[in-house]
C-alpha cells in the first residue's frame, strides 16, 4: 500500500474490526448519517471525493455512511430531493458543506425549492448547521471563502463559520482546493470509530493531515537548503523564486500525493499555489512569478530574493 494512504486505511480498518465485532454480538450496526450541501462553489470537492480509492466511495456508501442528500450524486431531484433533505434532518446527522455562503443577495445561490419556497444557501446553512451534530467544512471556499470570496466578491461570499457567526468547536475545517478525498474520508472514519473529530489545530484543521508544511516534506527541500533555485518552470530545483507557497501551506501533499497517489504539483514541476492556505487565492497570488520580475522587485525593496549558495 502507498505510504500516503496509511493513516486513513488504519482508521477504516479499525472501524471494520469494531463493526464486525458488534455484528457478532448481535448489535445492529448503525451507518453514519451524512448530509452534503453544495453551496457557492464549483462542486470540485464532491468530484475529488469520487476519486477516493482507499476506500472507494462505493464501499463507503455501501458499508459505512448513509449519504442522505447530495445534489450531485442522488437520484431524486427537484421537490422530492428537497423533501428528502428536510426529512433527513429530523434525525442525528453530520453536515458536510462545500462552497462558501453567498450573503449579498438571497437569490444569488438557491439550492432548491421546498413547499414552493426557494431555499437560499444562507437559509440552508442556518437551518441545517444549527441541527447538525457536527459540521465538516470541505474545501477552501467553505473554510475561508476561497475563490468564491476572492476580490471583488460580488456575491458577498463568506465561510461556513462566518455565516453561522461562530467558530463552533465542532466545525472541522478541511482546507484545499479541492479537499483531498483522504482528508474527508479519514475525518469521517474518525467520527465513525471514536464518535468525535480527530485532534484539531488552532484553525480547526485535523493535525493528522494538516500538521506540517508542504515545505517540510518536499522532495526538493535539499535544493532549498543548498540555495539552488529554479529560475524557469521546468527546472528540477526548488521553486521558491517562482512563487512556491509550500513554506506557508500546511498539508501532507508531498507524502500522500494525488490522483490515486500518483503525483502532486511540485512533482509535476509546478510551484505549490497555496490552495490550502487560509488566504487563498488573494493572499497567495500570483501563483507563478518569474525570476526576472522577482529580481526587479528586489531592487525596489519589494521582494526578498533568496541568496544563491556561495
Ligand atoms: S519547491 Fe516549494 S515546497 Fe519544495 S522546497 Fe522549494 S519552496 Fe519548499
């Protein structure tokens, strides 16, 4: 098994052992009830979840979670889907939210119609957020506003926590544009196994996945230490002078990797753009800066060019 999948796989395995033993003891195994709302975003996080392979989404849905509502995956549509959504909230459930919450105008983001009334993103987060036993904010839009709230933000989009006007202790923040499938599945596995979220840091991110910076585990770190910096894309050395945001971005991308544990941005020769940083995208842009420009900025005292090895 790939190194990156281990932590999630261990959690799922523990859950399976626990489930088997409760079946043996004649207890009825309860699936975790999950409602997934797609608010103001691009649906990239649910698409990313479909790429999960360890375990695959199919296994998750068959054996571990009861996904009561997700407008991209469910077969029901229109009023019937909305009726299912509201009925599901009558029992205990965990709420996953992707996308920011548009606050400027109720009509900006309507998630559906229920009993003839349009339900806005803002109304949905208030109603379901207050009833959920826990909330998982999935992706950078849900956690910090992300691209949906970037300048000039005509929709007045804000994060889930801001829309609820609180950083509830139980809002788990899974940053990333998109969120890695393992970060979400691993968080769910922790809920299933221990009945609570994994240990969180001061930004409510699970330390399990967001404990250290990308820079700490980067395969090009030795070039950084030896001050050998790429001046053009395609050079196989440290890309800090090209704008790499690995030093300020906390995720386990270098060891976990993406697309079935195949590769990750720096491995594919592109700088980290800081998509899992709270200030993404306004605060981490430009995503690529050219060395020449950086040198010009340094002369004007606007940029600190890393010094070359003597
Ligand atoms: S490429 Fe980025 S993450 Fe890797 S060592 Fe350089 S600055 Fe750090």
